[in-house]
C-alpha cells in the first residue's frame, strides 16, 4: 500500500450499484468537508449531508441536498453546528441524529442532544439543557 503524499481532502461522492462504483458528483463543485454525516431519504430519493468541518476547519450547521451531481444548500431549522455526530437511518427516510461536538473558539464541547429527521424537517426530541 502506498503512503499518502498529502492531507488533501476529497469532495467526491460515489454510488455502488451492486456491480461497480459510479462517480455521482463533480468533486470540484461540492463543499469540501469532513466529520459530517450523510442521510439518504428513501421516501424522496434524496441524499443530504449535514454538519462537519468546513474548508476553514470550523464546525458547521449547514445542510446540503444532492441535486444531479452537485450539492445545494437546504434551508430550514436544523441542529446546531457540530462534527463527529452519529446518525442512525430508519425506514421511510427518517433518521435519529445524536451528539457530536461543537467548537466555540479553540475548544471542543461535547453535545448530548437528540434530533429526528422526518418529512424533510428536523425536530429536537430531548429537552433543552
């Protein structure tokens, strides 16, 4: 195995059709981020990306939806900026999102909130602290 030659990040998205991989997105046209989650809404056949670190390595609350071969901003209420969060996909395009960390200034703060994605909307399930 070859050693990596840089810390370059990739912004491409691939799909496995059961036989081969196919590039879905233009890697140069999409936001470059890491430590995010992907959600596939099977009811609407849409792919969403939420949170993570942006190009500046700042935690983000942005949510993107895949249209064609590019991600576009999704508007609406959503969880706060975070990275290293967990997402559990449920049937019918629903999902639970839990925790992660936020980044006020130079320190990381763990989060313990729980959100439900349902019918293209986020809803917080736990009580505000």
